[in-house]
C-alpha cells in the first residue's frame, strides 16, 4: 500500500505517512482536535505538495471555519484563490438524506479533481438516518467512487461520546485503512493531548502514541531523538529579563520570566530521562552565561569526566576565553594527573566541609576575577552518593546562602535518586521545574511558579543548538 506524506508537523516522522487513496478515520471526544488535524491534512497537502483538497462540513459554516483556521495560521482563503481548496457547507442539506449528500460530495470532489478530502463528520450524517445500512452504503460508495477512482485520500471524522470506548457504529473502523484516535489526558494536574494510532495498514508503527498540541495548528511530538551538528555555531543567548538572569532558553524566559538574582532553582528530572536528554535544558543555562562574559561552575553527575566537559564546549562552540572563566568539579579518580586549569579535582573522602571550602573558594575567585557572580550548576546525584543526606543538605544550604549573598544563581539538577533529600530541595528552591517524559516526548513544566505543560524540542536549523518549548494547548 502506497503512503503519502500528511505534511502535518511531526506526523510523518511518527508513522511514515498515510495510506494513499484510502479511508482514514479520525475519532475523538469533543475538543480533542479532530477538525484541526483534518484541516491540517488539507492545508499542508496544498502548501507543501500542491495537492487540491475539499473540506465537507456538516457541523459549521464557512465563516466560522475560516475564522478558526486563521487563528492558528491556516490561510485557507489564499489556497482558495490559488485553486487548491474548496469548502462545502452542507449543513442545510442534512435533511435530504445520505444519497443526495453523497451525490453532491462525489460531484464536487470529481469536478475539483481533489486529491484530499475531509468529511466532517460521519456522526452528523448518522444523526439524520434511521437505518445503519444507509451509513454502510455511504461508506462503500465513498470508497469506490471517490478514493479508488480518483485516488483521493479521505478523512472521515467521528465523535466519541464521553465515557465511550468504542468508535462510531462498529463497522467503519473495519472498512478504513487507518484509524487515528485523539485523546485528552493529565500529567500532575497538567493538561495534555495524545494521539493514538489504532490501525495503519501497510506500515508498521513502532510508536503508536505521541503527544501533540494545537497551539499553531496541529503538531505531533514524536519520541525525542538527539540531533548532532558537525560544526555547531555558538549559542545566541536571549537578553536578560529586567533585574533577572536569563535561563539561556528564550521560550523558558518568556513563560518563566527568568531567574531572580540570588535565587536557587531546582530542576527535577524523571529518572527515565537520560543525561543527553536533560542536557538540552541545563547546558543552555551555562552557555548563555558564558556568552555574556559571566563565569560558571559545574558539578557534573556521577561518572562524568573530561569528555563530558569537552562535549559541552564543542556543542556550544565555547571559546578559549570563555573556558578560562569556567570551573568544573570532577572526582580526582576520574581525571588522573595534570588536569586542565579549569578542572577542580575533589576527593569525596575528605568530607563535605572540604568540598564546601573548595566550592566557595572557586566562586569567590571567579567573582573577583570577572566582577560577576557565577552560575553554579550541581548534579545532586554526585553529592548524594558522595556525602549522604546530612552532607548534601549542608552543601546545598551553604551554596544557597552564598548565592543569595552575592546575587548569583544556583541550579540544582535532581534525578530523584534520594527522595527524602528531593523533598527538602523543593522547599529550599526559589524556582522549581520538572522535566518528565510521556510517549517518548520530553515535557517540562513549572511547579513554582506554576506553568502549563511544554513539549521540549531541540532545533538545529540555524547551525547551533536551540532548545524550544511548545505549549500543550
């Protein structure tokens, strides 16, 4: 079975495309995004591939449809002018019966030479018939007369009432070559949207669930895959918000407002998330500070070594001058003899007080040299493993006090290795963020202050690593 690209952002990366010239069911409850997905199929088919599309509406008029689409950036009026789109408002023909509706749909689709068709919705048609056999005839006629003869790919929208698990009338999902279900969900009281691929003939689907948003039209977030740039450029750091520090991520600054000077921020990490994944949040913080001539201190996680430090330098094209105002604490056992000047070896056996002394000395030295307090990023797993509960809390208390006194910034990165310590950290932190994962998609949200849920993406089109946050709405 041949597949065509849907054109919907993220969709084809998830499933590889949709069956060409076949029937596709898009089902879901009220407000789940069925119209937006289906409209996106028509819109992107025209914009990206020059394919004509017809949208048959049995639920809303043309003006309402166009207004709703303009709000998310779908300019269907322009597509009409180019002869790539036709809207059929058949709401007033509902009482004529399925035969007349089918005749008009076939006539308009054929004369327009449409390659994509949406019927919104089968649920509306079903309300006007008393015999389910009419719906079967409608579906089979649609298949044979439009899709098979014109090679036109059709989406049929179906409403799933609240509390129902089945789709429609029990036979259309067997006729269709693909069944896509849209659902609403919650994560820690945060609203989330999910797409579920119930059926897809001719194509194996490795991941049949994904998160999506309706923020700027329909966008799917397939499982996160790290993209590597061979020769990355340096990060273009966003401006600092007034009297605050930038997070290094423009979208996060927009939603969070940056970090208050003298604050301690906590980034809580789902244990399922890998180091490479959460670095797309933490590394821009450090890169942004360095780009503005501000120093940094990092205490990487367990098992880190010089390769990890150099990986950060290479990923964000950190210059020699910027490296000079960087300090990285690594366990002495991991670095051997004669480490670079910006590497500070420490021996956990010397205890928490000795570590605190080294950390404060490094921070004071950078403050004196640069005239600016450093960003201090601490991976809590290394502290917890090396110094236990009491030692770790002592280190964090002293670090927070130094940060507050010198109007610096501390970022605690916690993978929830020691839950009791994690609870204490949450009470200390001025800002509390959580990074989790659902269906392979990285999701970030604020606990303190409260924010909505954001999908995390890494973009590389500009030649440097840019972390983006897309609201799930």
